[in-house]
C-alpha cells in the first residue's frame, strides 16, 4: 500500500493560517490502513486545529469528511456541493489523492497534511517497511523476490558493492545488504544463475509522469475525438 | 474503607485502559476538561496482556499533541494500580487534582463554550 506520514502540526498551522473555514479531507484507503489519514486521524487533526487556532486567538471553522478514495473521480463527487462552503481544503491522502482533489476543485486551495513516503508492507499495527520504489522495470524475477532498487542503499542492479559487510550494508550494521540477501535466497533455491546475467542500467532520464492503460481498456472512440 | 477523594473527578468506566483512544482524551480537553487521567492495572498484570501498555503509549502521544497545540502536556497523565488498592486510587485522584489546580483552568474552557 501507499504509506504517508503526518506533517508536523506547526507546518499545517502555517499552511492554514490565512484560512477561516477549512475542510479536512481524509482518504479511506491506503492512508487509512497505515493510520495516517483515515477517519480517526481526520478527527485528531480537526481537534488539534480547533484547539490550536482557539489558543492563538484566530479561530477557524472546521469541517471534516473521509472519502472512500481521493484518487477516483467518482468518490470526489461527494464534495461537489460541499467544497464551495470552505476557504480551503486540507487533504490527508497521499500525493496522488491531494493532486487529484486539487485538479477536481481548481479554484480552491488544496493543501497537504501528510508527506507521502512510499510503497510499504504492513509489518505490525502501525509499523510499515518500504519494499518498492515503483521504478517501472521490475527485476524481482531475477533477484529472488528482493528488490535491489529499494533495499540496496545504492540501488545497484549488478551488486553487491565493496561495502557489503558480513550481511550488513556499509551505511549501518542494522541495514541488511540487499545483494547478500539476494545471494542467500537464490543459493537456497539453486538459482544463482539468475544473477550471473548483467542487467542493463535503468533509464532514469525517463522521468515524465507515467500513465497506465490496462490491455482491453483502451477507448478508441476517445482517441479519435 | 470509606475513603474520600476529590469530588470534581468524573469517572468514565472502560473495560480496559486499552480501550481508551487518543481522540477520547483529545476531545475531552477540546471540550474544556481541565485534565484527563487514565488509571490502568499495574504493568505486567493486564488481563488482556498489553492494554495498559497501549494506553500509556497513547497518553504519551496525546501529551505530545497537546504540546504542539500549545497546552500543558501535564493535563493528561497515566497512573497504574492494582484494583484492590483503594487508598492508592484516592491518593492518585488527590495528586492529579492538585497538579491540575496548579496549572489552572483549561484555557479552552470559555472558548469551547463560545464565551469570549
């Protein structure tokens, strides 16, 4: 899932300082699962803002709503009659949701309440570990299901580097060496051949925003128009 | 035992302090309560194993939130005792009340009631 971290309260206060009527918009999908921007976290932020602004003698009227998803047009429609009643909206969704909300309501300031941190697994309640950088060229089939782009500090495709140290990375003894893990897993599976082939360098220059259209979902009539 | 403790405390019963959430404590302060304290079982003797430890963690979080907002973190506290320790319960109630009296009323109280 996409994970995010709540921004420091001072930063949120600064973003909202000139607005008198604010809608806190949560997202009920990824950021709700990672306990950053779901219904409960929206309630906490709304309570904090209410208290902080009252104490600063600059009271604010706060509304709150948690949409099913902010990255889907159909769920944003729920705000259609609501957005006009507020000076600004502060979104607790990931960067994708915040941008889509801003796109749907271009005349309204849409501000972020969270910092999006990546794609992570759920290790425990409230504990998430990054596993994917969404580079767009998955090597997992050759690397025993361990991503060198994410797990290696240098993102090496043909590792390890000289800094590998008895299973740890040179940056820290607590950081496992991705290429050591890859070697051990492939060895156990008898698949060491998989890393003997050279993997070409990533085309990192290709950094324009990516669009995905699933096969069978192209709409030729739209292309003509 | 007929022990007495300060009468300005309102007791809210929960099945375990592990049930107490951040938003419960925060809302109480937001609505004008001068202080909130959670009284859990002794650490290590939770019937549900970790309820009181979870509560302590949430109390700590609320304290940090209050600090960010501009209120005294000491308005929210965690206490632990065994259910048979009535004198300790009364002592904690007195200690909390005195601590809150030193801090003075919640500055949000009048604002929460819509007064200037």
